C-alpha cells in the first residue's frame, strides 16, 4: 500500500489498487450505456492489507490503524468512478 496524503480534500485514486475491479467497471459502464442512472456500492470486505489475516476472505478483522486510510479508500473509489468513468455512486 502506498502512503495516502494528509489532505482530506484530495483523494488519490492512484494510491489504491482498483485494477481488480475491471469487471465491475465494465458492468457499470454498460449499465449506464443502457440507461441506468443510479449506482450504489457496498464494502463487503476491506482490502487484505486492512485486515488482521491479510486476506479479503476467511474472517479476520478490520485493523484499527487502517480506519483513516479506509475512509480515503472509500472516497477515492467513489470520486474515481466519477472522474475516470463518469459513474455517480450515491
């Protein structure tokens, strides 16, 4: 995980690995192309580096020291979808 900046108004899409979301990105773009106007997102599990077991699955718990980074991760995801794919999540 690259470091995140301290500016709460500047979220860094590049600091996080969203490349694993290519199927989700494609689905969102295609849904929008077909007329979908409302998108929602849910965090089922934080990235492995934010968890005690260093895995996205198999239990584990959210590491308290990653709470602030997780907030930036979520905001970067939402803002990045708008900036990179013109998908409004809300």
